[in-house]
C-alpha cells in the first residue's frame, strides 16, 4: 500500500513538469498485471468528532449507542421477515390461507427470537420498536393491525403500556433528540464498518 501511495505521489509530481497527454498515462497497481488509466477508490465518510456539553450527555449518548447496536440486528431481521412475508402473501389467494400462513410465521419468529427478546430492558425494547419503524416505514402497531387484525394490535398495545412502552411510536431523528442520537450511532457504525448484524453475536 505504501508503494502505491508513493507511486501516485510520484505520478502527480510528474504532471507538473511533463508535457505528455494525460490520456497516454497508465497506472500499474502493485499486485496487478494490467495497467489502468484511473484507479477506483472506495469512498469514505468522515464524521465530526463527538463533543458533549457535559458528562451526563456523554453517558447518555454511549448508553443509547450500546442499546441501539444491541437491538439493531433484531430490527433488520424483522424487516427481512416482513418483506418475505408480504411477497408470499401475494401468492396466497384465500383470506383464510393468508391468516394461517401469517400465524405460522409469527410462531416461527416467536420461537426463534423470544428467548433473546425477553432479556431486553424496557428502553431497549422501545428503541427496537423505533428501529423497526426506521427499517419498515410502519409502526409495530400498524404492522400487527395490517397482518393480523385491529383487536390483536390493540391487545399488544395495551400490554406494552403496562411496561411503559408504545408500539405506536415512530422514528423521527429530525424532531426527537434520542432518535437523532440513534441515527448518528448507526451512521457512524456503518461508516467505520463496525455495524454488527449477526444475531448470534447478540445472544452472547
């Protein structure tokens, strides 16, 4: 890599003095046998350094960060399962058949994730609900209502309220401070490629 950088700097220096047409210049990357007229480099995103008004703000940011990265894989799974579910429901003609298939998927997801989801704290659960909206564009309440029925959505919402959680909540980083932190956390994680989407990692 150092040899490549040195080579590029050398070439750029020659541009100032050479009268050769740029179209005649070919670049040979170390490890490759074919010269190219240009090099495609991966784009990078540079984020400003995190600054906090006080210690409490710093603690809050990193607390939300930890919880967001913990539950984000579940939101991705929910989005993927929902997308596949909607595709397959289009292939089922009868209303009874669609309900039967939806219940089967619901039971499968519950069996697959229930043990892990039960370990979530209230705030982690609420963040997960926000992230599901972020990934699907629908609140959990709307998803349940559309896929099952209004009564089931009402029941889930009433149960969630007992734990001070709202399944009707949306994700709005422009208006909500916590949502803005969540969005910043995810963008930085994707930017520096530290995002973890493997559910197996969340079980540890």
